[in-house]
């Protein structure tokens, strides 16, 4: 969404994580997405780094200015909330841990977000912020684990925020589905050549 809002042009390559192309692993051995390969060869493989990159080039919505105020909430999301989300969403991968305990712990963060939204349209103010863009994918994942459970919780403001974010044009635009990228069909080599990027 940060790239879409920045209006910076990038070439998208849809990756099927169950069949990662060698070229992707050569660019970023950790094998996670997103990965951004810049024209000069630098590789960004963290979402926040990619957001900063895009918004440093063009930021018509003035989102980058919210970074300092967003940092603490994003750290809480990327640390504790994501930890509990993984164990709530993939409980079968953690048989020795209580899904209910992780659900309860994760809901503490959701309640905090809901409380913040009682005063503003977005997480920090009446304007879209870095925090909104960085946190919405995780709240969306949480809501999808148990949609009925999520919507039965007393998070009316958070539920409304999530709906608005998921119905926004930038979100809809970036969620378009593409066929998985096939480097053999594309004739791509690594290291990438400038005209392949």
C-alpha cells in the first residue's frame, strides 16, 4: 500500500512460496516476501524498509511524517502481537502452547487499537499514518482466523477501521491477483541485468 500511495513504479513478480524461484533466493536467501531489488542492486527484504524507500521518493499523502509517532505502536505489533498471532493462527504448529492464551494476549493489543480509534478515524490521528499501513495486514490476518469470533468482540471502532482499510482503493489495487512469476519464461538471469528489473 505504501508503494501504491507513493505512486512509484515497480515491476511486480508474484511468488508462490511453496515453489520459490532460485532467482528470488539468490536475491534474498531468507526466502520471505516482500523482497525489493533496486536498480542499483541493493535488496530490501523488510516491509518497513520498503515502505520507507517508497515514501522517501514520493509521499503525496504525507505518511512518512508520522513515522516517529508510529514507531512504538509498530514495535508492539511486530513484537508481541505478531508472536501471539502466529500461535493463534497456526496453533497446530505449537502443540505445547495454549491457543486460548495467545488469543487472549493478542486481544489485549486489539483492545488498545480499538481504544485509540475512539478518538480518531485512524490509529494516530484523522489522517492515514505509517502505523495504519504497517499494522492493518496483521489485524486482517487475526480477523480471518475466526471471522465470527473477531466480529463478536467489542471492538466496533477497530472493526470499522479494518473495513475502511480493506475497502480503500490502495488496498483493493494491491490485492489484485497475478499468475506466479516464472523466471524461465521471462528469460531472467542473476545477478539481474538493468533491463530485467
